[in-house]
C-alpha cells in the first residue's frame, strides 16, 4: 500500500524510462507516476535515445534517475549495461535502476554502480519500495539548474531554460530560438522533450515551445498559429509557430486556463 503522507514530504524524482517493449514501458511509467514519488520526464526505447536525453542534462542534472532494461533495440547490440558503463566515471550522474526480468545481471550491474534493481513483472509495491530506497540515497539535495548548450559557428552557447522560446526540427536539424538568436543543437526533439519534460509544450511534431513565452494566438479558418518571444504585433521580434490541427484546441485551453480577462468559449 502507498503512503501519501510520506510521498508528499518528498520532491518527486525526475525519472527517465528506457524500455523498448511498449507494454512494459507504459506500465512502468504508470506505476512511477501513481506512486507520487517520481515524475516521469521522458520515456525512450534505445540506448542511443537515452544518451541524447542525458547529454542535454550535463553531468546528469535535470534527470534524477534512469530506469533501464538490459536488452534494448537501437544501435547494434548495446544494452542497458552499456548505458550505465558509459556514465560510471561521471562525477555527477543520475542514479540508475536496472529494470529487467533477469536476476543474473545483478552482480555485473552493481559492480558498475547501479543504484537499485527492479525485477519484472513490475508491481506497485516493488516500484514504491525501490523509489523509497532512492529517496533515502539522494537525501533531498537541492536541484541544480539545467542549462542548454548549443552551437554558433565554432562557439558553444550556454542558455538557461527560461531563455528558450522554442525548439524546432527541420531537415534533420534541431534549432533553439531565443532572444539572443537561433542556434543549432545536436539532439532530437524527442530527446529534448525527455530531458526537459513539462517545461515545454509540444504543439506540432516539429515544434516544442516554452508556454511562458507565448504572446499571441491567431486563428484563421482551420489554421492556428502562436507567436512566441518578445513583443506583440507585426514587426516585433519573436517566432511564428504553427499549431497542429489536432493540438489546437488543447493548446488554446491550456493558455486560457492560466490567464484571466476573457470569457471562455
């Protein structure tokens, strides 16, 4: 049984789930969220996607714990143990939990520095007990601010998440739009969404936006557009972002829910 009073006293752990079988992935995400001891900020299917999500959070900041299966799809024969091995020497790294059906990996996993072992089939009690152990290990250290590193020619640009207007994917490239300009990133939108989680809103398959910087919403027939950035009206700096038709109503509702001044409808 869960104990809401205990969970409420703890900041939920920001969790990344790495599991290529969707039933197991979805069930683990559900159990983690229902525990109130963790907040799932991303769910990916391969070692490569997990690396991208972790690279967006330097030294593991932004993700507290990674739940990873051993056997995964993606690049070649890479396993969840390879992901753990690659981060073993990092001074500041997220905690790792090996979530698998096989007990025989336990010795190697703990030798690599895995923080806990979660056996399949997953149950609510197993997940809660695992999360309690992780919370005890972490001891409520203050959160470290996550920064984003982008490219501008031969230079690296470091940005606070609050400075980001939007992320855009186009022609296999990803860009970040900010008041300082537009810069290139090495990560996919899925990896960015996994790492930054609820700080961003997916409004289109090619766009993630920081809702705090949405200044204007325009509807023209069946097309909906938002303007993200500084200033309102023609000629003002900012980014024009298309909204996918299936997301238009939910985006409008989200904006109206967090604002006052007009009748809803």
